[in-house]
């Protein structure tokens, strides 16, 4: 059975979103992993997360914290106050950089792809999108993560937990920077919204826009389920 051009396009977009959902997840975790390696930690990565071993510093910090509490209870001077504060600052800083690594990777890839699309739009005399343009479009839509993460978190906060309205990496960055919990999430969501709107409504041809959006929703959901439930645990346990 021959597929109509519209159906071929729909299938192409669905498969592309499946692929780039997986690529986006892996590269995001690679961002965390890379940050940990740069800081000199032993780091691990799997299909949905990255971790680093800072147990030595944490054990030392917990020991100092225990000594600090004992000194306060006995109303005696805590001689290691400076050591405790410096170590706590170092642990918090490393956690911040580790968290930032994943977020930075996602928005960096998305921004570079978006800049390329703007350059192509300005320089090209051919209005038709080629394969390279579509690759850049999918990479630029990595910014969708910054929209959906806070959106899903707020929905969960309102209807499920009732207390946590922002989740993921961004609230951790806000906390370290001394900002309100949702500050970084909202800031990045606004930027992501503007970029994604421009890509979909200014760069994509009008006649293909609705098909792209429908296929993107199908492909994004399928990609998430395929990687998180089926392939990921097997390929990168």
C-alpha cells in the first residue's frame, strides 16, 4: 500500500521525535556525567539518570556536622567551624555544577540549532526545508524540555502531591542561587516557549504545521515510553 505524501510526512515526524526524544534524554544525562568527570569524580550513567560518588566528602561533612551539634549542645566552641563551612560550600558547589551540566547541555544544543536555523532562514533563497534543516529543528526543540518539565510538575503539584510545584534540575539551581523555587524553571520555560513558537510557527511551512504538531505529540510520547519502559532498561541499565 502506497502512503500519501501527508502520511509519509506524519510517519517521518513521528519516527524523528521518537529518535530525538531518546537522543535528548541520553545527551542530557551525559551533560551531568561530563560535569562530574570534569570535577574529578567517579561518575556513572544509565538510561534515565547520572550519578557521581561524593560519599567521601559527605561522610566527612556529616562527621563535622555531628561534632558541631555536640559542641552546641554542650555550649562549647566548635573549633572546626571554618572547615565545616568550607566543606559544605564545596559540596553544594559541586552539586550545583553537576545539576547545571545536564540543563546546560540541553539548552546549548537547542540554542545552537536555533541559531543555525535563523542563519539558514536569512541566507537561503530556497524556502523549502531540507534534511539538515529538519535535524536542526529537532535539536532546537530540545527546549521543549524546559516547557514541559515545569508544566507537568505544576499539574502534579496541584492534583497529586499538593505541595511540590516545580521538579527536576531547575529548582535545585534556583535553591543554590538563592532564588524562589520556580525562578529558573519559569525563566527557561519562557525562553523555551519563544524559541519553540518561532520554530513551529515561523520556520515550518504553514501547510505542514498541524501535521508536525500532531506527529510530534505522538512521537514524543512513544519515544518516552519506548526508552523509559522498554529499550532504556535493556540498552543502558
